[in-house]
C-alpha cells in the first residue's frame, strides 16, 4: 500500500468484527486512478476507500486494473447499498450502484464472501 501520497484510515465492519486499513481517495485525480496499474494484490486487511463528491448512483470499471476486486458501494449513512464481487481485471464493463452512494470501497476479490458482507451492514470510518 502506497502511504506516501494518500491518507490512510481504519474502518470497522459493525457486525462482523473486522478492521481494515484503507487508502483514502478524495481528489478527482486519485478517484480516477484508484488501483489502476497495481500488480500486487492487497492484503486481506487493506483496501481503497473513495470519498465521492456527491451521493448518486456511481459507476466504476476495471480498465487498467490488474488485480481482481470486490467493489462495495456505501451510502452517506455508511451502510452497504450494493456490491460487485469478483470484478474482472482490465474489464471496461461498468459496475453501477443501483442506490445512491457516497463512498466506494475496493478490496481483494473474495473479501465480501470471506467476511460475509451484506447489504445494510454498517461500516464505521472517519
């Protein structure tokens, strides 16, 4: 995880007792780049959390992203509203949240299944 340029914070999943360390992306440039061009998978306790400028039905894709990911859409109340598991590397297919979201969390593929994430689960972060 590159912590030289990005702010790092921790998040906590309320009912599954799991903590993570995540990189924060807030600027337009960081949001656009995300995890593109990284070749090494994240560790189980790592991820990237995007703070979107507005709450809406955002879309993400995997263009230039070499590691398979689970993509978790989180609303302004910090509840999971949608998830895409096993997003295929390098795909230009859009993953669109069906419900407006304010935050998006990217984690290694299989994370959602392993930790039994579900829609409505509350996530705590600052």
